[in-house]
C-alpha cells in the first residue's frame, strides 16, 4: 500500500477474480522479464524526501533580485503575489489539453485571452497558445518561412541570441535549410549593407531581434524597407520592451516570436519558460502549434474550442506544420495573469524603469572605466568593455552576492573582453551604485 | 465574460515601489516608440483574482476526479512535488557554474535513475515534451547515420499505423520519409508486413510498447533483431512506460533510443497541456550525438559536458524544463524502485479490471489481457443505436467524469481509449463502469438524450466546424 495508490489486499483479490486470473504476474505473461525490480533505493516518506531535496537546493546560491545584472534572455522582474496564488489552482495545474471543450472552458478562455494579449503586444493578428521556449519558437518560425515560400535560404542576424541560432541550426538542417548570418555594425545593429548584398531571389526570410542580444533596438522600419514583400520578415522580440517600443507588426513583420519568461515567470534555471508565436492571418495555415478560437454552443452561448487542428500532428501526421503536442500552456496562464495585473500602464512602467535603470547604469559604468562598445540606442541591456581578467572578477562578485554582467567574449570572440549588462525595474539605485564600485575594484 | 470586458480605463491591479533612480530621459528614436498602448486589461487585483478563480471552476482536472484519457497517464500529481520545485525557481541559467551545484547534482541523480529505469547508458534531459524528445531522438539517429556514412541511403522511418501522430510528424521534421505499416490481426506489429518494408534504406523503426491498443508487442525481441540485422535503429516512444516498470526495460528489449514523458509516468502535472519533459536515453554508441550540455559524473561531482563535437547541437535553451525535472525526481525518491513496480502492477490491474467489467456491455477491440490501457470499439454499437463514441464521451461529462481519449488509435473506428492509471480506487472504477452502463442503456432507450449531451457543463456542445471555418483568433472590441 502507498498513499498515492489506494488498493487494499482484499480489493486486489476481488479485481483479479473479476479479470479471471490468479495473480498480478499473470497479467504480464507477454512481457519478457528482463529485470527483477530496479537497482533503486526504496521509497521514502515525504519528510525524508523533503530533506533530501532541500539539501540539494541549499547547494545552490540564489541571488537577491536587485543584485542581478545578468539577463541574456532570462530576466528578473517583480512578480505580484497574486500571480503564483492564482496559477496554483489545481483546476489549471492538473488539467490536460482541452480535448473535451465543455469541461475545459477555463483553459480555453484563458488561452484565447492570452492569444489576444500576445497579439496586442506584438501588433500581430494571430498568436498560438504557446511553444516550448523562445529558441524553439524561433526555429519553428524558420521552418514556417520555408513552408510559405518554398525557399530554403535564411538570413539571420548575428545579433540574435546565440543559443537561439544554435537551436535553429539543429531544427533546420535536416530539411536542407541554409542559414547565412548577417553581421553587425558599430551601432551593435544588423549590418544593412551586408543584408542587402546577401538578399536574393532564393531568400525565404530575414530574421532580426528587437531589442537584439546586445540590447540594441534594431530599426525595423528601415530593415523592412530593404526587404521585398514576398520575403518573410521574422522578428524575435522581448515582450516587456514592447510596452515601450513600437510593435513589430506596425513595421510589417510576418512572424514575431520570442521568450515570454519575462512576463511574470520566475527564472527557473531557464525552464519552464514559454515560447510565444504570432503571425498574420494570411499565414495561419502554415503556422505551428495549438490555436484557440471563439464560437457558440448549441444554446447560442459564447464558448471556446481548439481550431484549425488539421495543421496539427494528430490529424495531419507527417504532413503536419509541426510535431508539437504538449506545449507550455500553464506558463501561458502565468503570462496572462501577470499581464492582467500589470495592464498597459504597469507594463509600460516596468519597461521604462528597466530602460532608465540600464541607461543610468551605463553612464555610471562608463565613468568608472567600462565604456559601451556599441553606439546604438538600447533597451535594458548593453555591452561594455572589460579587462582581460573580468571572468575571474565575475566569479568573485558572485561570492559577494552579486550576479554580475555576463562575459560574452566566448560567443562573440571578435569583441574581445566584453560583458553584457542587464538592468530591470528590480535593480535599485543603491544596488547599481554598488555594482559599479565592485566592478571598479 | 472576457477579462477585456471587465476593463475600465485608469483602473489598475499593480503597485511598484517608489522610484529613486534619476530619469536620464528617453532617447529612443520617435519612429520606434510605441504610439498606441497595447489593449491589455485595466482591472483591480480583486477583478483578476475572481476572473481566474471563476475560469478555473469551469475546468475539469485530476484533482476533481477520474480522468481516463488513454495514452496520457492522468495520474495523481503529488503536492510535495510542487513544493520541491519552488526551491529552485530563483536560479538564473547563466549564473556561475559553482552556484548551481545542487541543481546539477539533482539532474545527475535523475539521469542515473532514468537510465536505470530505461536500461540505457546515457541521457539528455533537455527536450521539453514527448514530441520534442522524439525529434531529438530522430536527430540523434540522423547524426549517427551521417557519421557512419549511411545517411545517403537511409531515408526511411517505419511507424505502425497505431502510432501516436507525433511519431510521423517528428520523423518528417527530422527529414525522413515515413513508412506506415499495417498492424496484424492481433493488433501488434505484423512481422511479415515489417519484413516487406525493412531493408538497408530504413534508418529507424519507432514503436510504442505496449502499443496504443494497450497490447504488449510480444515479438519485440524478434523485431529488435530484425532491425539490427539491417543496421536500423529501434526507437521507443515512452508514452506507455507506466505499464512495464520494474519488469522489463526498453533497453533490454533492444531499443537504442528511448524517450520518456515525465509528465505521464513520473507524475508531474499536465498544466492544461504543458510544460512536460521528454528526456531521451540512448545506448552507449549514440551518446556522442546527444544535445549539449550532458550531465556527467566526474569523480564525486557532476559536470555539465559541452565538449561533444558530434552533438546534434541544442534542441532548446539551457537544461530543459528544469522544474519538471525536480518534480519527477521527487516522485522517484518517494516511490523508490519497488514502489515504481507497484505503480505498473496496479495500473495494469486497474485497466484489466475495467476491461473485464466493461466487456459485458461494450465491445473491446482485441479483447485479451491488456496492459495499462485498452480500447473500446463502438462501431457496431453506433450502427445499432445511432449513438457514437463522441456522444458517449459527452454524456460522461454529465456524470461528472472526464471522457477517455476518443477516435484514437485510428485503426479502431469509433475508438474509445481508456487508461485508468494506478492512483484510482476500485470505487472510482466501479462508478465509471456504472456511468458507462447507464449511458449504454440510455442509448438504447432514448438515443436523443445521449446525442444532445452534455447538459450540465458550463457550455453545451460547441460549434467547432464554424469555429474553424470563420475563425475568431482573438478578442476584439
């Protein structure tokens, strides 16, 4: 007997009798018995389990959010208390994919509202109900560009998160997609001359990040003006920034994707976060992932269902637009609650404080001998020149409780000693001044 | 009502701390500044609390009752798992390696436990879901054949017609041609049929064992030998692992690549569709192609190994859905080796008990001892009564139960696929049988009643035809 498994000895006997077998073993006659149990210790009571996992947790070091200056795709923001309380509702947590719509209206309406919020932030017409993370969402956007255009050449800015580009290569190489990278200028923005030179009739898509990995705000308007209409324009966006920055949809993006962790989700060692995926109605049949739509029930009452499922794997099988089935719906719930709490004004304040803190910090760091490497206008991250022994300093700072700007010279070797600084609304003036002092040492 | 309709301009649900950083002024070029704010809700904290609490009331969940979705393993999700995951939420994936010692150790332990459970030699915890694991596994197979110079000739992946839709979809994404083979009259892989398609142009055979009919592929050792004789790899879809724990392991059966669904077998909550976790275990010769980083023991400690020159790369950022890993680890500690065997024993007992009871009223497809799930074939029932599987499913909702998986596997028409899991009691199963019997009676006596169901749910049957024909993707004012 176990507390998760309710069978009494007597019931087991009754059930075996009903089945018409004499023992549990008889139910497994077809199974080759290759082991006699696992070489795994016996189970433990919950208090002992708690102790074991807590002991592991204590071997990690969690940082006070105001002392974190590391972003690079995962961000610390204030998360209002209600977010976790509402999300913890077991009717969200322990439900599955809304296969029976009539008893899943909570899930379906929530996802419909989430889709609406993502459309609003990005300025796009359709959002799906989630992908695994920003990187896989980006990779899937390239696959979708090939489905739309029938072409296999992608021009991808080198200023897109390096891990996203790694994941994109993993996803796209099997079907023969060729990724060509576009370099950057002293602005820290995509090199337009190089982009123009590499654009040709074979090009399926151009992809840039907004703001990009260096924090620089790419000029989407100018970039789009260089790209012919039939080339798919993909923007990897940071959703908090979109409360302050013009929506990519306004500039003619075809697909806007990104990581939604910054919308109310704790860092979680990088997962779970959530990939968001948005596009235009004209492309929707080429889109991956689950879509929720509004409809009516028999009595004319408004309700919600999964729609356009013929794109998906359970119907289209090998011709599906993606193999995705399980997604990150629960994280979409967290995003939706967070955005409901913050509203347009709250999110804009968060975005502006992040922007302003980063600019305050940039000025202070420059005065302390850490000049910015790029001159382009940035959102809440920027790259500074550091000394050759900075990596050691970075580890030292961690001992003092500061999660400092991450060295990036291993992924961008051409930059030399450099670090990516991040600030959000959780950093205080005091914590930023302290960072400058500690970096100067 | 949607949350957008609750909105009033100027109302708010947040408050940020006093701000003391000097304003440096905004230097963003005018044309890149947002002109029109996004239409997000403007509501109070109370509005938000009530909105989401009321939405939750419209959901059925495992915590509310029986959820016998076949192939989904909707078992109870222990509460302690959630508490343990919360201990790790504040870690940044890029923080210095020496500050995440415990997290890396946990991943190392979990990997070793899962390798023992699957009978594999190495593993990645990175894939975020089952289908993501499938793609990862097939990319590993691809890298292997490329490495040994056989990718040019090996273009095919064989899947049985009873396979999950993700199998062929993943194979397509991995650049393979999909060959679907018909199941035999006993519902298992037809060896003659397999022989016809199996040659040196085949890269991988993907199998679920037990298969989606809940039947154990009894010829699995022969199938493995046939695959390996032509140089192909055998892939294990782990959706149905909950049936065989403690008795056999995919690796022992001859599988080379094995995926797991931690959100099924290992009790992590399904969260309305995710996050899941789909680790991939492999036999030693394939370990060099795993995505990076791989967690490896080095002396007494665990290390994150990025130095795999032949790796397929990364399938997502960082270490996967890490919090899901914490929950699965907590579950394995709780159950222990013997407990996991008991899990499968009771899961299979429950399924067979339900099958035996329901076989008195319904036709069971391939009616013999099953594993953790079985399939009802309602084709004759529908012809006789006019009541289809969909109608029975909807009527079950009126009885306060979740419906089984319906119209899958595709090889059984009017299929109803039932997986009770081990966490359900005899009383619960009896109540389900009683409801099914009542519905069968209703179908005879008053078919319209069943065809009009459900009546007691937050909405009645929804028009999904027009929902797709004239799609409304988002709320608009």
